[in-house]
C-alpha cells in the first residue's frame, strides 16, 4: 500500500487495536479510548497505533504503573514476555486531569520503552538529544525561579545594591536547584528569607493559583518537573510521591526520569487535547518544549521504520 502522507490512518489500524488483547479493559472503555485516539493529532496517534498490540492492561486499586518485560515485582515474580499497564480504571474514567489521562501517561512510557529497543527508555538514553532535553528543562526551571526571586528581592525596596541583589538571587536559586529545603524554622539570614519566599511563591504557582483557568490538574507536567529538577525541594503535593532516588541516582547523576515523565505527561495532555495544559507547558518550558517536539518527531520516524521492517518479514 502506498502512503501519500507519512502517517497511520485510524481506519487502517482500528481493527488491529480492537482485536488486541488488552486485559481487563471492557468494550465500553475501549470504545471511548479509541474515540480519543482517533481525534488525536496524527503525530501522537501514530505512536499509539504502532505499539497498540503491546498493550496489556491490569486493573488495580493503586495508581498507574508501566511494567516493562523482565522487570521484577515486589513479590519476587518477574513480568515475563509482555509489558503491563496497571491502572485504577474506576478512577481514571473520571480523572480530573482528563478521562483516561493515566492510561495515556502509562501508554507513553510503554511507547518510550519499546522505542528504546530493550536498552532503556528512548527519551532517557538517546545521547545528545536526551541530555539536551534535561539541560533545557533545568534551564527553564532556573529562569523561572530567577524571575520570581527577583520580584521578591525588589519588594519591599531593599537597601542592598543591584549587584548584591543579583548575587543573592543567584545564590538562592542555586540552593533550590540543589534540592535544599527551607522552612520557617531554618530561616536565619536574608538569603534564607528570600529562599523561603521564592519557594512558597513557586509552589503556589505550581498549584495553579496565579491564573483563573489554571489549576493543579492542568499543571501536572510543570509541577512534576519543578519537583524533579529540585529533587523534591519544590514538591507541592500535586503529583505522585516518587520513591527516593527517583529523579537522581544515589551517586547524584540524573536518572532519566525527568525526560521520561516530561514526555509521558505531555503525551497524555496532547492525546486528550488539553489545550490549557499544553499552553502551561509552553509558558514554563519555552526551550524544553522545542527539544521535546524534535524528539517526538524522531520517535515517530523510528516507530514507522520499525513497523516497516516488521511488515516485510
Ligand atoms: Zn510516569
């Protein structure tokens, strides 16, 4: 078959998706998910369809989880041939982030894993592009914190010089980025005071308190990355509580979770067409979103290539 445009069409693959064994998912949910996929932007839809036959859902009462093949479970068992998506379907149907948000978030991890071709998650290990994505996330977080710290240091008018104020702002922001948590009880110096005020203001904004149509449910990708870059120093309680060393390894190196979660949350919002959430991402991550877009296009190209190889066999 000749494809005039380089994309997978819903009518070409809907049978494939419907025929797939997807564990505990009932007909009703399957239809609703299919309607969402059919209406999604082609770039994102293609990625979903290419790996739709890998989806195996198990309903649980806990929050969502993607289990790759070969991963170990707490009870000592190992996930065998296929991957698994675990989610609380009852909650996900009425997810305030959008119906089936968790399903698409975990599906994104699945896509990411299969594109990594058994080595790792694609978004975490692709060398330059992966590092570039992490660096741009960190830069965007730093710039936002500098902006807020500057507002705080200028109000009320401080007696220090401009250059002293600049030094203070930089020092405070680097402390926050390094994961230093400041509480009222720890405040001793003017720098501590600024650090506390900057952190409090940032957390309020991550909860979406500064704009009428913004709320914690359309700020998940933003709040998750601010929490991650600052190694939980800016945790605002809007996202899942990840285990220690989730964002950074014990040795301090980046774990790949930042890139992986940024992609998964973005993918879920894009599939559901949550425009407010996508605009929030663009505002908070003006440079990282450009890199992510480049990465997703590369992922789609590889996914279609993988499909072509398989089709020929
Ligand atoms: Zn995730």
